[in-house]
């Protein structure tokens, strides 16, 4: 493929990267190219289909506190891209929890419409040459652009920059390398009948080991068949992350069984290496305007969907101001 020259290269088609790209293309007319290693879009707002069973196996819902994010969510509600999943649960404080329609990837699918997206394009390095960024993909393609926005979790972003020989000011480097994540293992289980999980189809467990969360994808309206997502606790995931599925999934299934009224017919697994940011800090994004480099996503702002979204939007403002 021939080299392509663009204003902004965006790594990551999760909520942060797509909102940033959307604003910079629509409001500021930048030429933007987005790269994602996956076949689909949405990153950790993820859905897996297995026959007639469907699972949201990453983010389960999102909340809204920021008026700017609310404007986007109101638009998605009007367009029936998202729905209110539930507001009240047990004695938890009331809060609107939104889910996408028909499943979590829908928001990203809506946002990416009309944008230049390179799917299945894993970026292996980003380097600087003659004032430009050069991205190399795993399958040997090269892309050039004036600016770079990386929305992968920061540990992955640093791998890309390290491979390209990019060095950052030592204070920035130390801050970025301090950002840590906890892992989670998702088990996706098809059932022979209704799960029996309390309405609206969720169970939060305390203590959160070995499982912290279960969701009924059929009650949530995603799955035609009874199907639950089981999320492990972070300690369990740390211990079994490299174990084979046939060792770790039966442990999660055994822990889930007492909460289910139906039998588990089959189970599949997914590992989330970067499930939840542990390191607390107050930065909304990272910028090095001299290098034309920005980083956004849930490594900044707050470690959840809304935080990632706001980080992307705020990074986009900063990029627009630099043009
Ligand atoms: C199990 C789980 C449950 C969660 N539950 C909730 C919840 O209920 N509510 C909530 O608000 N949040 C939840 N979260 C967190 C939420 O999903 C994230 O905070 C948010 O989706 C992050 O968005 P992002 O755009 O920053 O990153 P991502 O969605 O991860 O997007 C980053 C993208 O970068 C791509 N990428 C990475 N490296 C490369 C590379 N080298 N080349 C090309 N592409 C690359 C990835 O494929 C990915 O698509 C959960 C997360 C997990 C894992």
C-alpha cells in the first residue's frame, strides 16, 4: 500500500479515539486516519456473538456526569443508539446507567461512520522523521502524518513509542510509566434457561473474588438466548491470566453456579489485560505539542467510559488549538 499523508494519525478506535476523531473532522476539518488492531470498533465497549447468544463482555454500562458528554448521550438516545438500562438498584445511590443498542459496540459503530478507519492494523511502532510521525503496522504498511493521538492504554502506547525510539522529557516519561492497570477475565456462559439474576439482570459481588460481576445479556436485551457474562476479580485474573481456559473457566463457572437458576451449557473466555486503571492522577490527557503527540483514553480523566470519552474530547480541543 502506498504511503498516506494526513493531519492526524489516531491509534485506537475506542470511545476516546472515535470522539476525538469525530470532533476534529466535523468541527475542524482535519484529515484524520484511525488505526485499530481489531476487526471491529469500540475497544473495551465490546460485544461477542456466539450463534444466537450475545455477550457484552467488556464495559457493561456507562454513566454521565459531564454536560459535554451528556450532549453526546442525549443525541444517541434520540437516535436509539443507547438506552437507559437502569437507574435504581437495591440500596445503591440512584444513577442513570446507559447501555448501547443493540449492544455496547453500537456507539463506536455510530461514531466511526464516514471516518477513515484502518481495521486489523496493529501499530508496532511510531517514530519521528523530518517533523512527521511515521506509523508502521504489523503487516508492513507505513503511514505518515503531522500529529499523533494514541488512545491505547498508556502501557501499550509506550511500547509503540519505545519501538519507534521516541524519548519523552524525563518527568513526562516517569509519570506515564507509573500508570498501572488491573486485569479481568471474562467468562461468557450460555444457559439452558433464564438466569434468575435479579432485574435488571446484574449482580455485583462483594467480596469481588473470584468473581466481581455477573450480567444477564438476555434480560439486558442483547441476547436471544439465555447468556451471562461473568467478570473475575482482579486478584483471580492476576493469578490465572496465563493459565489455559480449561483451568480457569471451570473455577469461574463453579463460583457463578450458586447465583444461577439455570445450567451452564457452554462457556468461552476473554482476557482483559487493561481492565481498570489503578493509578490515580488528575490529568485529562497527555500532550507534547512540540512533538505533535497526544495520548488520551481511560489512562487519563476517570477510568471508565465517560472518563475515556472526556479525555478524547479534551485532547481534541488541545489538538485543534495547536493547528
Ligand atoms: C471487563 C471490563 C468491564 C468494564 N466495565 C465498565 C463499566 O461497566 N462502565 C464503565 O464506564 N467502564 C467500564 N469499563 C472500562 C471502559 O470499558 C473503558 O474505560 C473504556 O471503554 C476505555 O475506552 P478507551 O477509548 O480509552 O480505550 P479502548 O476502548 O480500550 O480503546 C483503545 C483501542 O486501541 C486499540 N489498540 C491498542 N493497541 C493498538 C495498536 N498497537 N495498534 C492499533 N490499535 C491498538 C484497541 O484495539 C482498542 O480498540 C470496563 C472495562 C472492562 C475491561
